[in-house]
């Protein structure tokens, strides 16, 4: 008999890979990108958004970009331009505003 485990080919709309100090965004929404930042940068302890709901509501813009061991400031500057919002890091918080 064959293997009981079957590989499912689920189309990936977005991929955020933060292994080996690289963050590889392929068609990632703001929400997926924030998840990647939290995983990759341990100094980011929490996320603050204004207005509340901004991260989840921002679904139209999708980013494809690669960051290789770049500083958090550099990454946030580039992502701010991509998403057309303000992203800054302050005292453990990633702050995202319109």
C-alpha cells in the first residue's frame, strides 16, 4: 500500500519566509508582512496601529521583496514606501499609521 500522507498542492497566494536571517515576501499583504517582522526581529515585542484595524483592512497592496540581514529601520523604510503608510519602531513597538 502507498503512503498514508498525501501532499496537497494548495496554491500559495503569499509566502513569507523568514528563515536564515532573510525575509522573502512574495505577494504578501501588510498583515502577513507584520507576522514576518515579528518572527524575524525579536526586538519587536508588539504592534500598534492607528486607526485600529488598519493592518487587517490593508489587503489590496501586496509586496514582493527580499531582505537579507537588513536593519529593521531599513526594512521599515522600504515597506513604508511599498504600502504607502508610516511604519516605525519605537521602544519595542512596531507602530503603523496612515
